[in-house]
C-alpha cells in the first residue's frame, strides 16, 4: 500500500507531467495573425481607410522628432477639421435637436489620460482632451464644464453645423426615424494609435457620435478602456461602430489584456467581436470594428460586419486594408 508521502509525490509528478503536456500542446497551437501584419517601428494606424491623411500626419510628427502623443493628436485633428467627414468634429451630423456634440480621449505611454464628452462648438476636441490630461487632476470633463475649460484654455468657439449637415438633418426631421447605418460612407469614429522612435505608444479617439442620437448621448469614444486604450508594456486597441456595445464589453481594454495574456493582435480583436456576438441576440444588425497593435508593430483588425477597413503608415509606406469580419452571409 502506498503511504501518504509517496501518494503526494506521485500526484505531484503526474500534475507536473500534465502541465508540461498542456504547455507543449499550447505551444503547438498555431497563432492567428493578420495576413497584412508585420513587425516594424515606428508605426501609425487608424480606423477607416479615408484616414490615410491622418496616419500620414501622425507619422510626419514622429519623423520630425515628436512623440507618439504628438502624433496621435495631429492625426486625430485631420478628420476633426474636415467638413466632408460627417462623423467626426466639424461637419459632423447633429443629434435630434440639431446640435453637433463631440467626444474625444487621448492616452500616453505613462498611463496619463484625458477626455471630453458632450462638448459643443470646439473644432478640435482631441486637443482639449490633451489639455485635460496635462493641466487638470481629472480624466474627463463633460458638457458645459468641458466647454468652459476649453474657453479658459483659449480655444475658439465656432458653429460646427455645416450647410450640408444641416440640410441632411432637415431632411431627417421629415420622418425622425433613428436607424443607425453600418459603415455609412465608410467613415465613423477615428481611433488612432502610434509608436514612436523611442518605442513609446499613444492613442487617441474622436467622434461626433451617432447621427440623430438623443441629446446628451455619449458613446464609447471618450471612455478610456472602451473606445481606446494603450499600455506601453503590451500595445493598444481602438474601436469604431455602435459605441454602446463597446462600452458594455470594455472593448479596447479587453483586447489589450488579451494581448498581455499572449494573444496576437488579430486573435484579440476576433475575441473582442465574439464577446459581443455571444451576448447580443441580434448582433448581426450592428457594426463594431476593433483595431489593435502590439509593441512590435504587428496589428490585427476584426469586425462584426463586412465593410470595416483601416489605414496604416509603416516602413515608409501608407496602405489601406480591409478587415476580416464575423457575419459572412
């Protein structure tokens, strides 16, 4: 008969063997990578193909010796100031009361973060978010408080509702039906990340939100860990699409943590989308896209529906790639 000591020793050996077998099996599992991904720094990457000018502006900052934080701010300001981009900043589609309200956040490699939400009349909310990060003890300012702070910091107030956006809004008022459209104009929230020549990461996210949303609605874009999150030890992620679904799953934080646990950026983005699909019965009626990078410069992208694409500047070349997606029919 085995005595207690021999039994424990034998059990420990069996457990160790099982652990080794498990590790070997895991090591043999082929990692899922984005076919367009490669290692290489510096890098700038952003949601949506039309944002090539944004990733180029970001890379230009890095090339001129600026930081990743400078880079993502410069990149985000491109669609914010473009009246033809009707999902971000100036020219954005208004809410149900005809007001253009803006959300933005920014985060650096040292875990400093700043955000503004439900802010009106300021052309570049991303720059206000950076001032919140650098000049206040807070992370987020909202509404009138954010606007008051922007005024105090010298930001000019302008009317963000362009003639085109006003015309579309007046047409919408005839039915007042709230039916968000997936991939409208292949534009939406811009989430942008960069890693500079010092191997430091930063991220930014900015939007005018869902067209014809309820007045006061705030989506995922200004929420650190939802619309955007970066961790200098791991990498980062950004989101686009229906913000409510991203908020409920803490999307960008989830993806970053999955990469910390060993997932590739592509695997992490796919898991982020699948978490939404597993919880939402009619998920195929909504669009969410995730974009992620690790500290090697590798990237991943995945969406619920076909139509999500992204822009990347890496290795002296700017390219636009189509994302893989979950719903195939």
